[in-house]
């Protein structure tokens, strides 16, 4: 005879086991990755900051000029009265040497930094995915040639190479994106190549070859989808690096040109008066720091979330 409490306990165990079995059947690789990512508090905080910055930058035209003034407008007839103002209710981040509002310039500077970060990494991804896939899949002479080209690009210091390119092309937003993008593909190609070298030895690749699938189909349908996780992680972190590179180039006067606001250029303008007007440097510097840190935290969280060796 089964006791009532033992029977209820057995029913609860059976129900729990059944629910676990159903959950296991419905789980997917990307679903597991999302759950692990949401458990990483630092990655979630970084993602939230990125979303906030994107929303503020995209909606700036709707409210910034009305509240804090045009970030490029200079009141030539009243410069002395409106310049070097410390943070106040009218200008929460203060004003610069010609009376422009630092808050509005910081917000519009986010547009430039985010645009450069995303587009430059997109350029690097296109080049890196093509070169890395060809090197890793075909190997041999193709791999040797592509890797030697990669070594040539990586032999030059990144910043000096970017300065040399911009000195020849001329400083502009488009040229900054091209310079950072063209110089950033080498690491992506190496990461993808190393992943493909292990993926292409799997049985499903051999099966695809056996049924007559073309190399292009195998690369696009089987190799890249199973190698892309590491590239996604690296690309997320690379956006932060691209933002930092744009700020450094603008700081040197080779990035976005006035009057377009840029975090690097704002920091450069404020370095000479950092002791008397620290707000000119602190606020754009903090925005740049937090944005780059957020992309790094997001990439770090994606790395842990997409690691198939990690179990819940």
C-alpha cells in the first residue's frame, strides 16, 4: 500500500521530469546562448547602454536643438558672454570656447562614433569573411598567399598605418571609415580561418562533398554558419576598438572635420584648458569610455554565451 504523501511526491517528480523533457526538446543552440547571455549582468548592462546611446543619437534632431541649441552654431556677436560656461540648468554639460553646448555636441558626436564603429567593422567583416573563408577552406597555396598578405598588413603599427592612409586620402568621415575598415580585416580573417580549419574536417562537410555540392554552397551553407560565432564575438568588440580609433584620429585632427562634432575632437579642444574648464574634456571622454566599455562587455558576454562547451 502506497502512502498518500509518497504518491504525491512521485507525481511531482514525474511532472518535473516530463517538463524537463519537453524543455530539452524545444531548446536550440541560439536559445541556450540567449539564456546564458541574459544571466551575464555586465553584458546586459553594456547592451542597455548601447541601446540608450543609439536611441538618443537617432532622436537627437527631435529635441536637442530646441533644448540646448544647434551643436555647430556659433553666436559670433555674443561669444564672450556664452563661452566657457560651467555646467548649469541651461547647459548641463557647460559650453566650449565659442559658446557651443557640450551636451548637444556630445550627443551628436555619438552619431559619428557609432556610425564609424558599425560601418568600419562592416567593411572589415566583408573583407575578412571572404579572405578567411578562402584561406581556411582551400588551404595550400591560397592559404599561404592570403596569410602572407595578412602578415604584411599586420606588420605595420595600426595607428601609424591609419595616419598614413588619411594623410594621403585626406581627413573626412568617409575616409576614416575606409581606413579603419581596410586595416581591421586581418584579425577577422585569422579568427575565421582558424575556426574553419576545424569545422571543415567534420563528417557533414565530407557528406556534402560526396553528394556533389559545390565549394561555394559548402562554404555558404555549412562552413560559415558553423564558424560565425567567433566572428560575431570579435566583431562586437571590434566596434568598440573602431570607436576608439576614430576618437584618436579625430584627436590628431585627421578624423571628422569641424564643425561636425566628434568625441575625439572635443577632447582635443579641451585638453589645453582641462584645469580651468574640465567639463570640455570629461563629458565627451566619459561618453567615449562608457560606449567602448559597453561593446567590450557585450562581446565578452557573447563569447561566453556562444561557447557550446558551457552548460546551464
